[in-house]
């Protein structure tokens, strides 16, 4: 059964812890488990967990884990160090059966106690919501002490009510019920007083046993007021940085859109040029060949209805170099004395002609000869378009690189914003992981 002891310096927390374990006088005075405070100086400087078997009513043994916690509100680094140790201990325990708030009878709830209560109530709301016991120490039960309280007109029940009310206020309203309160003297002088204290001790243990354990595994560290103050300032600074990055991001997006638009325009122009180059290359392939085409043509075709025999001369001239010629007739005719020069074909044709009977001579040249001027023009246009293509591709590459830089800058800015948003969110959280808390502790120690 694990029990958490909470209290500030001088409230009798360590003495009560010792009494829970073993009320024997030798243990309490000569060899206590928890060293008690002296001269109002706290002895619980760190979290201490002790596991022992304790003897309860009827000689039975109960395994008890008591977690003795140091008071808070000392210094920023000490408080945080205590909190980290507390969380580590709680995570090891896994569950807590009861939280015992130890306060000296009729003592004032000081700032340290309030800070400690506020921290633990936020840290363990489930425990404070159900499993709290208040133990008022230093409550002597001998006749002299009873008489003295009467003479001082101390209303014990009113003191109890006031204590419950005051502790409830310190608990972030987690203690919305009236917890069980015990008064005890852990250092009784007489045998009768010892019997009373022993009976109360058993009653406290029995009462704790009625509680259902509260799971406390994977707890996080609550931020101290100092860290909250630091984080609040950091949050404002981060918000300023985020706004600055957002402004730059907007500018980069605008620049990126313009560059992207310019890139798209260049790509459209490149597509048009590539299409034009393809058309020019197709025309060149069609014309710049040795495929034959007609260079010049001559024919005779009489309209008479009766045959008539005659001889005709022909002289075909071509603006292009003639590579060969052909003769053709569908009648009784003969081609004679044909002579071919570079650009002409001369000769005679003799035969019997009438309507429907013809003779012809066709001179041929190569396409690349006939279309030489067009080919030259196509070559020039093709060269010019290819130069344009190189120029536009270079410009496109420049825009693409510029756009890539813009995108990289945008990504960098977005990452910076995301990182700062994540840091800002952490600033608003009330809890930290143990690892984060240890980092903050190192920062505090370096500052000091």
C-alpha cells in the first residue's frame, strides 16, 4: 500500500511518517526512518520512498510504502528538481492508495504549504478528488494540554473545519468534499497518551485501506510558476517570430506564383517552337531528297479527225538541272535526234497523228534541286527556331531554378513556423515530460 505524505517545514510530516512505520520510542527518537526537522530547518531535502512491513492491530503485518515529499516554494531550480524526482518515484510506484496532508494543529497554512498543495492537486487530481486524509500533528491528549486549549478558548472542531476549508482552497478546488481528519500526537509522553495515539494510528491505516488505489503511472511534471512566467514571455516572443515568418511566407508565395506563371509561359512557347521545328523538319525531309519530280514537259496532241503524217521539233527548257527524261506516245510515232543538256532536252518526233494520238517528253529533276531555295529558307527558319528553343529553354531553366529556390524558402519558412507553433503550444501546456523537465532544470542551473 503506497501513501503520499505532503506538508511543509515544521508541520511534523517526517515524524508522522516514522510513527506510521514504528511507534516504538527507540525508533522514534534514536533511529528514525525519516529524519525530523530541527530548528525549523527542513530535513526532507529530496523525495524518499521507504517500504516496510508495519505491525497493525492483532499482530498482523502490512507492507507499507511511504513517499516522503519535500516542500516546494524554495527556489526555481530546487522546486523543479524535487518535482522531477517526485514524478520518477510516482511512475515507479504505479499507484497511490492515499494522500495524507500533514499539518500541525492550529498552525497557519503558509505560502510553502499552499504552493505544495497547488502543485500536487494539479498533478494528481484523481487522488485529491477521492483519497485525501488530513492528519493534524502535535495534538497532545494529556489533561494538561486539554485544559490549556480550554483556557486559550481554542475550539478544536472549529480549527478542524477551518483547516479543511483552507486546504480545500489550496487544492484548486479538487477537495470539494470533507475529507476524514485525524488529530494525533506522534511523541506522546504518557502511557495513556500513547494508547490514544496508537489507536489513531490504526484508525488511519484502516481508513486508508478502504480507498481504491489511484493509478499514477506515466505522470508528467507540472510547470513551476517560474517556468510558467518564462514560458509566457517565450510564447509572446514566438508569436512575434511567427508573424514575421508568415509575412515573409506570403511574399515568397506571391513571388513563387509570378515565377511559376513566367515558367508556364516559357513552357507554352517552347511547345509552340518544338511544334514548329517538327513541321520544318518534316518539310525538309520531304523536299531535301533525290526523289524525282517533273522539271519540264512537252507534248503534241492533234485535233484533226484524219491521220496526218508530219515531223515536229521540240526544245524543252527547265529552270532546274535535268537529271533524266522520258518519252511517251500512244500512236505510231518516233522520237529522233534527242539531245540532253544540263537544263534542256531537244529533238524531233515523226509520226501519223490525229485526234487522240499524242506524243510527249517529260524532263525530271531531284526534289532537292527543284526546291533548293525553299530548302535554304527552311534551313534558316529551322536554325532560327532552334536558337529560340535554346534561348527559351535556358530562360525556363532559370525560372525553374528560381522557383525551386522559392519553394525551398517556402518549405524552410513553413518548417520554422511549424517548429515555433509547436514550441508555442508547449509554452501553453501546464505539464512537461520528465525529459523536458530535466532539460529545463539544466537551463536553470546554467543561469544560476
